[in-house]
C-alpha cells in the first residue's frame, strides 16, 4: 500500500519514510515545501496524482514559543491543515493517522492523562493542536489520532541534541526539574504509525479514535538531561559531563507556558492494539548510538 506522509522533513515524518519499506509499505514522503497542508488545493492535487491508500500526518507548527506571537500561522497548519487533510481523505475514501500532543491538557494533574480527560491547553500551540483534533473528528470517521509527548530522535531539533550541544559548550547547566513527562523516541512513534498502517492494509479497518502513546517511565527534564549526559559520556559523545543543577520553571521563563505534568496514560492504546510503551532509557541509547556513528562516519568528499 502507498501511504502519503505529510511533514516528512520533521523528526517523526523522516523516520516514517525511512522505515516504511520494513512494514511492506511504500511511503510518499512530502516536506512542507513539497506539500503545504494549509492549502486544500495542493492536498487534493497530490491525492489525485498519487492515489495513496492512507495518509499519515506528522506535519505541524511546533515552535511553541513563536506560536504565541504567530497564532495565525500556527492555526493555519495545526487546525486548518488538519481540516483540509480530513476533508480530502473523506472525499478519497481513505483513512488518516494523525500525530497530536500532550499540550492539549492544562498540565496541572497528578495522575496520567486519559483520552477522555478534560482538555485545557495553556497556549496557542496546544490550542491549535486541539482544534486540529476536533477538525479531523468532525470530518472523517476513519481517523486515528495519537497524542504523544517529549519527542526526540536522530533527525531535527530536540532536547537531546540541545543538551549535547550545551554540554560541549558549558561546564555547568541548569535544567528545569518541576516539569514531568515521558520522553518518546521519534523512531518508536514511526514504528507504531507504520504498524497501524500495515494492519489497515491487511484488514481494511482499524479501531478508529483517539489514543495516547509515549515512552515510559515518567521523569523530569532534569532527570532526562542527567541520563543523556551519562549515556553520551559512556559512548564517547561527551569528553566530560557538565555540572547539572535543578532549576524551577520560574527561573527559566519562556513566552509560552509549559505543562508541569505531561504524563499520558497509554493503557487504552496498549489494550486495543497490543503494542506496549517502551522504556525511554533504552530508546535513548539507540538514538545516542546512531548519533555517535554519524560523528565517526568520514565526511563525504
């Protein structure tokens, strides 16, 4: 089956395209420059030309802080783009798998969020992503929305790469310790999306709806950074480990408010599909090992 992958230049989209053949699928990867999902005509033309059997949407406006001052752009992609994809998928008679975020919640809970819990995004990014979820649900019954959190991987910009860069530049670092979530490897999310797509290709249906999927167990950004430094040093990615200090959110102000609690309950997803959440420590090791291989690889002449 041919699948149209929107947002192929991003962390998860890149992995989806790279791994699709291993699931017996042909990925038609499209970056933002190749396919702007905020333009309905472009989507209709692409679907008409390529005739995919399913769409995976990983495209999003993900600049959380910039979204506060560029709300129109955030909504154009995160809400209107989703509406366009859902409408086009409905017209073509194909399903849509869509990636969403923990930012749809207020982040003030103390137990893992379930799919039916009240949403209350604290900023433009989360509000625009929630609006995208709603736009899909209203237009396309055959949809699967997967909320995830704290995405990192080999490609693109993410917390792991930022920590490695800062660790090489500084002797000491302060990292927020009062925000708690579940780091989730981009490649792991890609595997889940592709497994679901391959099941649809075989069965012609899925248990459609809204699900949560993230790495396990929960940790703070401070704890995540500590593990990044420990593993990276063991692999030779860092010559030394910087002194790491916990700081509060108040000590690191940002234009957009971050959720203090980003822990997702993945039990519904696991029970429905038999796919378990993975330990982020092991998934982090995979990413760091690949980054180490890339650094050792001779530069192309």
